[in-house]
C-alpha cells in the first residue's frame, strides 16, 4: 500500500511540474482544462465520442488547446484555419506521427502509417512512386477498377433482390483492387482466405473505434497487462502479417528482377539493391508492415465509405433518383462508367464528396507530432508533442457548409448546378501525411457507386424515415450501423 501512495505522489509531482512548465514563459502550452493526477482529462472526455468532446472544449478554450490523455499533453487544433496552418503552411514541422500506442504495438515504428523521420520519408516516397508506376491515378488502374466494378455488380445480382448485409460484398471490391497492385492477383468473392482477411480488417476497424481502445491509448500500460478486445486487434494483425509473409516468400521464390510484377517485387528488388547500406530501411520487417498498412488502409476506409454511402442513399431516395437520372442521361444503362464521365456528372460528383464529408470517417485524424520545438500562435510546442487535428471541425464548418449536420449534395454545387470544390474538404487529411491512396480511393468511390446505381434500385427493408445513420461507434473512425437492403435489378 505504501508503494502505491509513493507512486501516486511521484506521478502527481510529475504532473504538477508539467503544468508549471506549461504556464511559465518558454514552456507555455496552449490553455486547456485542468488535468487530474494520473488520469489527466480523461474524465472530461466522452470516450464514446472523443471528437464531439473536443468540439465542446474548443468552445471554452478556442481553436488551439491542450488536453492530457493520462500524463501526456496533447495539442488539439480545431477549425479550418488552425488545421490548415499546421498541416499545410507548417507541413514539415507537423509531419511527425503522434502517439497511438495500440498501433505502435502492432507496427513497432515500421511501415508507412506509424513510422517517423528518415524511415517514414523513404518508405512513403518509395510507396508513392511504386503505386504510380503501377498505374494509380492513370488509365491502367482505371481498367482494373472498372473490371472489379463489373465483378461487384455480378455478385450483387446473385442476391436476387433479397435483403442482404452489404458489408463483405462492398469490402471485396476495393480489397481486390489493392490486392492486384500488391500481390498481382484478385480473389473470388467466395474465397475463404479472402473472407477471413476481410473479417479481420472489418473487426479491427470496429474495435479500434471502441471506447475501450480510446482508454488503452491514453493508458498504454493496460495493453500489456489487462485482457480485453485490444488483444483481438493484436491477434488479427499478427494473422494478417503472417499471411503477407507467406505471399512475400512466394514472391522471393519466383522473383525476376528485370520484370517486377507488383509492389512486393519492387520492394524486394530495392532490398537487394541496398543490402550493403548499414542504414537501410528496406528490410523484410518493413516490407511486411508496409504491405499490411497498404492492404488495410486500401480496403477498410473505402469499403466503410461505400457501406455508409449506400445507407445514406437509402435514407434519401430523392438523391438516389437524381443520380440515376444523371446516369441515364450521361452514360446510359449498358456502357461501363469511366472517370471521364465525372466531369459531365456534377451531381454524382457532389454526392460522393457529400458522403465523405457527412460521414466524417476519421474524425480526429491519425495523430500528428511536431518534428522540432516550434512556436505556434504564441504557444511553445516541444518536439515530439502529439497533435490532434480535428477533421470533423473542418468537414462540418458551418460557414463553408450551411447546416453541416444535414446530408445535402448542394454543399458541393453552385447556383447553376455545377460541381464546386472546397478547401474544407479534408476527408483524406492534408499536407505531408495525407492519404497515399487518395487518387485510387476517389476513383473507386465514383466508379463503384456509379456502377451500382446504374444497374440497381436500392430498396430499404424499413421505411426510409426510420433509418438511423448515427455511427455505431465513434473512436478512431465512424463505423456505420449494421443494416440490410435489397439490390433490385433495373
């Protein structure tokens, strides 16, 4: 018992010292609610919806404030101006990856999502270049997405207009596109290995968005010593990495350095070229983690957006009807949609953007960190401090988007019905840590949704007025509620 008292006193002293530094001269952090010893501000935050809690705190403390997640100070940036200033104007200084303990247990500082410094820069540069070489943003990848859209439509036909949960069917399409880039092959939608991988990604996104994981990220010691759903996340990622390693070994056995087939081949060739460099970042461990990052990010975010998007279209049949009128007028019923159609389909383009804006998929963004001591709006932020950039506050800016809590494609249309862009559209984040696969995701969302609505009427199993679009969980991401719908062939 005495040991516990001493420990509490020591931690309290550390917190008081941190608060003294915060309020004095050089070490002045932005204002914020007074933290409790050990617990910090966790009791003042709703772990079921931390993004909403941060919005409420911004009303009291302004667009730049400090919260303590446990003993750790975290700077929160709220609103377009503050987020833009950090991620775009001071992109290099805010390009670090902030503390995210559950993912650090998985990635161990490797890969592209949770690495830092020289390693992150080299892996990101290589990944962007390789993805572009394999057609991301070009006609060649569009052909793959169009082919996958046709496969998706055929799979939806097999439901025969019966009620179905679209989760896994919608997940298979973007997963197959990223698989074709990473592994050079796609899977049949009934392949059991494929479905198992899909289930692990889907389950992890849900668990990572749960209140328990928000608590674990604030108090990392819980991850190592307590049972809980975090262990399921760790096991799922271990299983995915084991699968990726098998694929890498297959690639190593059949590698032709003069004829790279996919992302894994290109990385293996780079490993061979740099094997004598003591500082080399191109290692087997980094390859496994990078592929897992691309695999997961290229699958779950797009499939969740598609799933949420169809739920919103069920809720708003008048929007669906206008899209289908535009599809009939521009494309017809028989030709496959292509990206050239987008410029002649302003309403569909606006709907895709509005889906992403409204669902606000990753509300608090992945955490950033400052790469050096900086002065930001007269506050001192020490090197390594975690920074949360509220994408919710940008995507729901009521000056840019009147009635931001309402789903309305007119947010992206001008008075003449033409598509209009917005600087506040940061669904893919912004700056140096913006989504590597943004171009691919934009293409998939447009082509998959257009292809579905070209061939099917969406029919709800309940009255559209009774559909609840509130997220099932709101943590790392906004996870849509489970629902069923009928795909009625046109």
